[in-house]
């Protein structure tokens, strides 16, 4: 079971507003996932049932994600069940095979509970797709919140969207399944900008986790893998998945027919497809300030 000390947050959240949450994250692929994991763990409204390690289409990537999740938990002095997900994309997995993450998702979704279940997917949708393929009864028992995919208005994208591109087959399976699906596409999650100086001032001094988040970000920013970054800022693109469960109206959204995703992560559209909720904007101020406040209330300031 989860072990979290949130006594520094003096307000209460009544039980009728609690949400069961599973976090599915490719935590080691770049620097933004750990911020979203930490934010969820510091939120009283969210009953964190488990964290899943997600693959990001590299050998050993699921294990790398698992190790980073454990590092975040250690820095926060918290304990939550963590499960290894599938080792590769859905097309490489036998139908009969099921990762510990997918097994737990089926178990948790089928469990009788008062609060609704949200699965926050901050990477590929492999683990969720694997579970749905094994037991389609879970489709009606959860909401999937996905950071991924292009804008629906983007006709000819100039690049493969990362999270979607890491498992197009899984994305199509989940988005077409009829599950309650909230998509936060790249034109929206990409607006979660924060300066490295702001991270140094507002995050770095607070506890082991603040130090870990800052150092993880600047080390990545200075590495050979960060050619796509602006140099003095970051996009905390996974954090909106946490924000919209804490406050579903912290952005604008519309229901649209789910697209069919092509191999290059572009879309084609057909009439009669399942409806999904697509966020068209996000309140980055609410999400960032909520994160800063919780971090600073829960962890001591340390002169670095």
C-alpha cells in the first residue's frame, strides 16, 4: 500500500472527491516525468494505487523507467507499489503474455471501489493496451488520461510525436476501444514552459526531491540528447495529466471522434468512431503553482 506523509498540507479533501490513480510513465526517457510523478504523490485528492514503468522503444527502457520511479520515491521518502510494464511495443508481445503492470491494472479496474479509477499515461500506451487486450471488461471501469499525439488540426505533422510513435498499435487499440479517454496532445502539453532559473529558485532548494529534479533536468539539458531543447527552459509536458484529474476544468476541452493513427503519427478520420475528450488548452499557472506550493509545504528549505 501507498505510504505518503502529507501532514504539511493542513486542508482536507473529503472522501467523495478522492480519485484512484495509476501512473504509467516512461520516467527515464527525459526530465519531465519525475515532476509529474512527484506532483501526483503530493496531492491529497489522488489515491495513488500504483506506478507502472513504461517502455520507450529502447532496449532495457522499461527497467530504466522503473529505476527512475524508485529514485523519485526514495527522494520523497514515500512508498507506492511499482510494477514493471511490457518490455517493448505491443506488436512484439504475445497475446498470452502479460506484464506485472498489466496484471495489476486488470485487478484494480475490476475491484469494487467507491472512487473512480484514472490511469495517467505519460508515455506510450503499451501497458494499458496489453491489459485491455487481455480483459476488455476493464474498458468501462476507468478513465485513461494520455499525454500524447498531435493536435487534431495538424494535417501534415513534420515529426513523429514521441509518446504515440513509441507504440502506434497500442495507441490505436486504446483510443478505439470505447474507454473514457482524455487526450492532451503535443500542442497543449508543449505549453507547460518553465525556465531553468525558476526551477533553481522554486524547486532545487526543497528536500532531496527538489535537488533530484533540478539536477536531473540540468544534466539532461547539457547532454548530447537535448539538441531539441531551447537551452534555458524546459517543458513539463507530463504534468497536465495530473492537473486535469485534480481539476478537470484547468483547461478547455471538446469531445471529438477518435482519429485513426497512421504509422507516422499523423491522423485519418472516419465517421462513427468513439468520442474522446481532447484538451485544447491547459492552465499552466494552476498546475505549476500547485506543484511549487505543495513541494515547499512538504519539504524543508535547504541552502544549496
